C-alpha cells in the first residue's frame, strides 16, 4: 500500500508537470486546445470548457494536497481564463467552445459543462479562498435549478441555447444518443453539488444532492445486474442497452462521497453496500486478463475491449473505495493490477501523460489526442490525489 501511494504521488507530479510545461498558450492566453499522441501541439485548435474546467479542478485539488506554490499559477491562470472568456456575462452560465483566440464559437449551455464549472470553481475556492469563484459556483447552481431541473419528473434536461431555451440536439458528443436525460450528466451534477456543499452549506443544495443520489439508485441502477443504464427520455423510460464499466465504477465511489456529504447515515450504509456490489460486477465482467478495465458491455458480455485512459483511473479509485468499505483484499489487489496495467500500457514512457486508449493488444491509438477537448488531467490526476488522501 505504501509503494502504491508513493508511485501515485510521483505520477501526480509527472501529470501536473506535463500540463504546466506543455499546455500554456502564451500567445493567445489560457491553454492550447490540442496536443496529439506524438506530442505535436495545435496552437489554433478550439478551446473547450470541459478541458479548461478540468485543468482548473486538477491544479486546485493538487494545491489542496501538495505543499508549496508550484502549481498555483496554473490554477490561477485557469480561473482567470474561464471567468474572462467562457462566462456568459449577459445570460449566465458558461459557453461550450471558443476559438483559439477566445471568441465564442458554440454558445450552448450543456448542463454537463455547467456542472464541471461548479465542481472546478468550488475546488478553486477551497484552495484560494477567492470569493468571486464561490459566487460564480453558486450562481451556476441557481441557474441549473431555475432552467434545467425537471419540476415534473425530476432530474436535469441536457442542453440549452445561449438564452436557456431547450435545444433539439441535446448530445454531449457525436457518439451519444440524443436523449433528454443521461446518466453521465447526472453523475457529474452529483459530483459538482457534492463539492459545492463542502463550501456552501445550503439546505436546497443538500436536498437536491440527496435527490440526485436517489435518481441514481431508483431510476438508473439496474438492481439485477448492478450496472447503471445510460440514456433515458424525460419520463425516465430507458433508451439504451449498453453500459460503461468506467461510469459504473466511477459512480460507485462518487455516490459514496455524495452520501457522506448529505450526512444521512442510513443512506450512506445503503450506498456503500451498493458500491461494493457494483465494484464486484465491474471486477468480474470488465477487468481483462492483463489487469486493464475494458470499455463497454451489454447483457453481461463485453462489446468494446479497448482500454481508455479514464476508466483505468476511475477503477483505481473505485476498487480502493470498495476495499475500504469491505476490507476484502481482492479489491486492493484489483487496484494494484489496474495500476500495473496502466504503468505498462497507458502511460507514455517517453513524453509523459497517458494515451487516450490502447487496443486489447496494448498498442496505443497515437492519432488520438493526449490533450484536447475531452483529454485532460482530471481523471488520472484525481486518481492519484484520491489514493494519496485515502491511504495517508
């Protein structure tokens, strides 16, 4: 366990150094939009809110666990860029995408993106005590509750235009189904509200976080298979059959964190038991013989054997959480197995950071980004931080 903590502490430093040394856009401000698998930078790539909020969260969280000011300048830079360029000063909320010079090119208000801004701004406030960041996070929460919460059937609808009118195309990305409610968005609203509650002890926020936990347990979790379903209509009719091993194991530990935040001991006991069940199914169905976590399944069978960077990170945390709840050593062994696979196959041994994904044979898809709209330091940085905190 001590060896694992030391190695992940070292990896955290490596990840942070890569992003701090390679992604600053010194000509146009903020951070460059893309670096490919060969470490070639694209200084004219568009800049997405997801990447920028994840940089803000990661460097703020690192400053909350590491001594010294080495990484503070990147956290401050990310906050200043988001508040100066991504924030819609007229209608509230954050834009989806800017060009490389900081001009809005997609002004939609994706709920997923507002959630990540809340998550990151809350973490930045914990580190910096910047009251503007806290105010922005609270205002984003209020906007979500005013415009996006479904007062009839509960939950959050997916996407809105600049003036908060519901869009027809609700998709988070091209590979997603065009449905009004998704597990992925609700998971990250839950994550965001959990972090906001740490800095703002508001009754409505606590109540809505409690509601999000129950949405996951009552509407998304298949209690026969212990997978979480992914896509739904506004009435919660299921619109998909696939499940994501990475989202399952990520939800397992984030639900525990949320239940701890709302301070409901009965609910926490229930959630912890379910987290172990979800972890057990992920271990049995999703972990390959080489120790890596595969991508997707359906009806008890794996349908995508590629191994993306982020499910490995979430598996490390999720299995560590299951071990801490159950004291069953098989989950600690799973943490070590996933980490060993990650060291062998996911981390770029020459230039640092993690490949986007590898195939079942362990070969990386080097044409895919190492840094970009979705490729960020949040999942792997957070896994390192979680292990440091959990085993200190």
